[in-house]
C-alpha cells in the first residue's frame, strides 16, 4: 500500500491508497494504466464514512454516493470509506462511471440485502451481520442516513434513492434495527407501488408501536438535542398519530424482540418485558409471519450470533426456528402499549 503525505493548514495528513484496486491478469497494462490515471486525477482521502450528517443516495458494488444534509453537496466513497470525489451529484456519478470502467466492475445482479441501522447509529453497527450475509452470496448494502438530523419520512427518501439505484438486482431483502424499521414503513407510505423486488424483512427490536422511553424524555432538552426531530416521532401511539399511521409491510416480515421472557424486562423504567430500550409489546406488529423473543439487549441485537443465525434462516425459509414452526402475529391483535 502506498502512502501520500501532505501538509495543509498546519495539519499533516497521511492518506493511504491501494496499490492494486482490482484483480488483474499478468501484463494487463491497459487496466493498470486506467487505474493510475484515476489515482493521479483524484487522491483518495480517508473519511469516517458518514454518521449523522450524510445520507446515501446511490450504491454500486460497495461504492456509494452520499449527500451532506447541511451543505447539500455530494461525495463518492469506496467500501473503505475513502473519498474519491466531492461536488455535485453529476460529478460524483461521472467519477463512479470512470471507476467502473477502470476496474472493469460487473453489473449488479442476484440478491441484495439492505442493512438499516437505528437512531444515532450507522451501518458500522452491522459489521458481523454484514459478513454473515456476504457469506451467503448476497450483495450487502450497508445503508447510512442522518438519523438525528432529519425526520423519519425525510430519511425514508434517502432509502428510496438507494433502492432505485440497485439496477440489475432481482431480489431485495431488508434487515432493520430499531428506528430503521420505521424508516422502511415510512418509505412504504410514500410509495404508490412498493418495489416488487422487496421479498422479505427481518425487524430487530423495532418500536413498531412507539417507544415508552421517548414518551418519558421527549420534553428533555438533552434528548431533543441528541435525538433530533426523529426522536420526537418515536413516542407511543397514545401520544402521537405518526406511528399509528404507518402502514404494515405488504411483503413477509418477521420480528425479533429482546427480553427476559418475564413480567419485567431489563429496564425497570419500561413497563413489562423489554430489551432495555424497547418494550416487547411495542415490537409486535400485527401481520408478522413469525415472531421470536430472545434474551438480548437492544444495542447488541444486530451482532448477536444467535440472532444472526435466526435472521439468515428467515431470509431463506421465512421462519426463525430450525423446527420450522412459526409464531405469526394475528392482524386482529389489539394489545396496547403499556
């Protein structure tokens, strides 16, 4: 790996660039020449990959284009979160096309799974789940959106752009954590016709009927600052009609809830069984084809080995349990959130 050192405004920046970006046949000088031309044109710069101020708008084979929610400009990142372009959307798309040609990237095809994080988190929270899905041969799309800077419907528009960018993909599955599930449901509400490529979804600790903790702290100044406008939309059905108005997914979905399987959960501030953040009763969205309760805390669900195993099984069979026995949630279920 080669390193370039430059001094800018008193800061010393060390930027690493891959010596070889794509597999090459011996003596394939034309491919190497194109790669070198791109490296000379734009020096990749390491970034944090986008946390709360960037939203993904396009994805291709590990490359993504993001938009900054404050400045509205765009940037092109590779799978290592290195920036190859910054400017307008058209400039980033042009640079991506040049990279496709230089690296001889093949068109996308087959199955893809989109991983959608919760509030304050990023796609990095799905690392173990990502690796497990990649082993199944699926194209993994680690979706990032500005969860604390925009409302849930606004973040759903970023999801729409990424889904639309998956040209060539025949089937799409969704694995969502916490508020990520509400982003999907909000995206569904914005569609005249839901993309028929969406085949199934696994919900991990999603507050489908609102979060009691949001009810408790919604007026707290620190909560407002940290969780932003989306945090105000996480309150329970009793305090807002936003959650109530969200549609039920029109494709098969399963729900994984965390809890102790007792009358009291991990957090005494939340009535009933809970995963420390979301009540079990809140996760139960009528219409789910399967439901399972596991002893896992909310913040660790995405990378728990047992949950990963159940998630992969659901994507293949639409059942969580190895026995094949499902526990669907009736559409007539009318339990209230404590």
